[in-house]
C-alpha cells in the first residue's frame, strides 16, 4: 500500500480508478477491499467519500463476498495483523 509519505501516488486505488470503475461497472456494481494496512483502508474510505456515486455497505460480512483466505492473508493473521474489509456499491 506504499505507506510512506509521498508514496500515495503509487497506490492502485486513486480517484481516476474509481471513476473508471463507475464507467465499466453496471448499476449496483460493487468494489470490495481487503487489506491489512489501516492507513490504506483509511485512504480508500477518504477516496470513496469524495465520490458521490458510491455507497458504503456496512452489513456485508466476509462470508458473503470473500469466503477464502489467501496465503498472504493467512501469513499476516499468523503474524498478528488483522484484515480490514470494506465494500462499496455504485448507486448511479
């Protein structure tokens, strides 16, 4: 997630990507984020807050959209990190 100051420009999730997702997704399309970086999670929340075409879904549990654990996530969990899960739905 490029957590050092000044490296945010290298993150995949940017305003332009969110606008592109709006272009290619059908109405009610979803973007789901899983990360072990709290800073990246906060970055994503701030980006989606700027875009009025997205609504964060608070009641989407992991079992509904991410039923598997990758080996990288498993490694992080074994090292004591937690996984932050977020989901947004396009509303227009």
